[in-house]
C-alpha cells in the first residue's frame, strides 16, 4: 500500500530541495540539488531561471514516479524579494534579477520624491529602504529603464508563485510574498499602494490568492492538489502558529537573526524602521512585526578571527560550554576601553561590537568567545524588544543555529527573566510550513502534538544581575 504524502519543493539561494511529508509530517524522503548562477544583462550574478525551471519539473516527475508513495498534494516555499517576469505563454522574458543587485540612486530618489518621501512611504509599506530587495522597485526600474522589456511582461510573479505555475499552469500572487518589504503593499489601507496603479504596474501582478487555497490537476494520470506557494520566512512561522495558542515571539537565527511577533499589530514607527524593523505577512493575511539583526554573519566573521588568533579550529566554539563565572568576570572587568558601545547600539546596528575589541585583552579563546556572545546578545535584546512592545507575549522561541548555542541561550534567558525562553527544534520548518498550510486539503489526520521539540532555559539572576 502506498504511503500518502505531501511533496514540498523548498528553493533557497544555494540549495534546492524536495521533501515528502507523510500524514504525521515526518520527512520520508529528501533530495537536494545545486547549480551555478548566471549573469543578467549588466553582468550582475543572478539565479539561472532556465536551470531552476528544468530542476523543478524533473524533480517533481521523479517523486511522482515513485512506487511506494502516493503524492496527494504539492506545495512550494522559496526565498523572497525576487520576481520572475513571464510573457503570455508563461515563460520568462527577463532574468531573475538578484535582490542584491545594485539599485541606481537617481532612480531611487525619483521614486521616493514622487511618492511621499522615504520615511512616510517606508512606514506605510512596512518596507525599509533596501533597493532591489524591495522587489517592487525591480518592476519600477524595468518600466523606466527598459520599457520595451516591460511591455513584454504579462505577469511579474514572485518566485514561489512562478514555481507553482510550472505545475498548475495558473498565475497568482500571494500575500506572504507581496507583504514582505516589497514596497507594494499599503499596510494602512490593506491594499496595493497607490503608486502601483499610478505606474500601470497593477495589471502586471496576477490576482491575489490566499496561501491556503489549492487547485486540482491531473499529473501522471492522477488528480493532485497544488498550492500557490509561500515566502520562506512566513512559511517557517506556520509550525509555531499551529502548535501554540499562547502569544510568542520567534527568533529565527541564521545569517540574519529575525525576531517575529505575530501578535504585535501596532503600526511601524519611524524609530522601528531605523532599526531595520519591518512587517511580514502571515499566510492568513495578518501582519507579523519583525526586526532583523545581522548577528549570524557577525558570529561567522568573528569566530574566524578567534580561530586564527588562538590557533584553534574554525568550529572550536562548538566545544565551549556556558560558564557563568566567565560572564561574571567579563561584566565586572568591562573590557570596553576606547569602544563607543552606545553608538553601536543605535540604529541601524549594522556593525558588531566585538570586531572593535583587541583579542590580546583576553586570556583564552573561551573567555573571548563568551565576550563575543555577550556582545551579540546585547544587540539581540535591543532588536527583540522592538517587536515585544505593545503585545502580551509570554514565550520566546529560538530556532536555527543560535538555538544550539548554550551561551547565547542562557544569556537571552537572563535578559528576559519574565518570559519563558526555549530553544526550539523543528525539522525543515520552512518546508513543513508549506505542507501544513494546505493540511485541510490533503490530510485526514489530526495535527500531531510533537511537531516542535523544546528545551527550556531558565534566566536565574544573582542580585548583581548576572546569570548564575
């Protein structure tokens, strides 16, 4: 008897993966692929949309042909802030421009001068000024710099919906992509911002579909349910939303440490925007206030520096246990001479503190590494408190790399003694979220209670304010 499964294609910038989830949301199959980037007409690196298209079709054909699995449903999660521009036949007519592509300053100035100024526009659209990372700016650029190409576009599809269209043949826009720092969505009116229609761009955007809507298609002589796909950051939040009823903040840690509060619906303030706060949109259409910190990148760079200075392996930090005595010593000695910590705690906190420290001031790798995490957590507290304001959150969940770091977790718990702080572990949260978003359409079982493993950290403090 075949095992009923949901297939999820999870497309990251580097790794492209296919997962099969059974009805208990256990991963029963995983396949991955990688392929080289190409360049756009300006010579800037970008995703090779032709190779990606071939990989999607081939990978799905492979799993549909497996004898032991009955693929009931298919959904997609991909990185965001990226449009695939397709013509009348649904095929790309332009490169899949990289969201890191440099954006012309003159065109950027023209845009914000025309549409209300940077501060007010950013507030209304919950979009810090990020150039090409504001994906709507890519369409604006095409219209003004390459009108002949702009005229060829039938639809500009965010990447999850392009991948979905390869299987369904249908074109849609999804709120989890539209609502992710795109400059497209007016959070005050809960509709496209006026500039979208003023620039005749709304016609280039496919009809909006809810992320839990599906369509049915015959694939390999069998009816299958196909979802419209989700933006990866919103998808990764879904396992938590379906598992916990009490309000929480999720700190999703990787290269970026993103604090997500699904229960904070207060409008973004100018101060929050300065600190790189933004709003994501949940699959149910409700906003998620989020703040970002480049802490994973800082950790990666500084551990390289530590390894070189103390002649240790690059991953030696994984062997460093939490030592409250070292924390006490570092806080007592305050090795901050000549460092303007206050300026590094002001917006937009793009620079870490530890890089300004002299490593010769530390007695050992272990002591220096504790200081690095102290510095990172110091900025993390500022970042997370921004999304905690105005909500009644009881718990903080940390997933990703820092959830496995006992020094980070103990210091974070000590910083928020009134909240329950947990290290959370969920296998492939982004892919799992995409499968869960269409649960009611393909799965007859109740949701399992053990989707997420939790490890509680107690923030016990001494009278001096140090973690025990």
